[in-house]
C-alpha cells in the first residue's frame, strides 16, 4: 500500500474544475463524468469535515448573451463555506481573483481534480505552479475527452508539477481517514 499524503487543512484547498452538468455528461475517458463526480464529492466532503477550503470552478463562455444549458455546477455540489469561481478562459486563475482568495486564507497547497484533465485542470495547475502553490493531482477525480490526453497529463506533465495520487491517499493531519 502506498503511504498517505498528510496535508494541513488550514493551508490546503481542494480545487475542482468544471463539474457542470453539460461537461460531466460528455463522452469521457478513462472514466465517465459521473464516476469523477462521485470521487470529487467524497473528496469535497472530507475537505469540509477537516475544515479545509473547497473551491468549485465553472466556465462561462465570454461574449454570449446566455450560457448553454447545463452550465451551472452539478446540483448539490456547492455548499455553504465553499468558494465558487467563474472562469472565462481554460484555467481558473486568469481574471478570477482566485489567487487573492486563496492567499487571504493562507492556502499554500492545492489538491486538484475535475474535467478535463489536460485542459481546465492542467491549465489551472500550471498557473498555480507559477504562483508558487504546492500541487497534488487526484488522478481518480479527473478525466478527459480521450484516455491518451488524460494519460499524457497524469504520466508526463503532472509528476513534474507536483504529486499524483488517488483520492484514498489524501489525508489531513490527525485524520485516520476511510477509503
């Protein structure tokens, strides 16, 4: 068994990218959107229970009068105390105030998941790395349009930017945790 990643809840945030009905419903690989959503919801519950911040990011298309149906976060995902970020680019940092909101709370480590691995998640991670955040990538809480795209990020890019782990390895100091 691989050792748990023990994180400080006061300095860690879970950042979940584009868990919106219209994106979760896409044909995705290596796992379906509902499977990713299930893992992400469990992670978010664990973060909230530990007192760690949960950030939910969704995209809006710029320059359109009305967003396509299914453009809100999946129902029930956003809870009191969470931060919702609306992005208009691939990544979650540009023009959103996310960095300021994280720094106000003393966050230094980001745990990332969402859809698509190689687009919204990776773009957010690259910006976060440039801003000095420590990064953890929860492989089973993300997926892409194709398996090769997902695998390229997970196997080639993310190990250079941070730590790749499964949801079952993520723990908080003093947390016995359940898988």
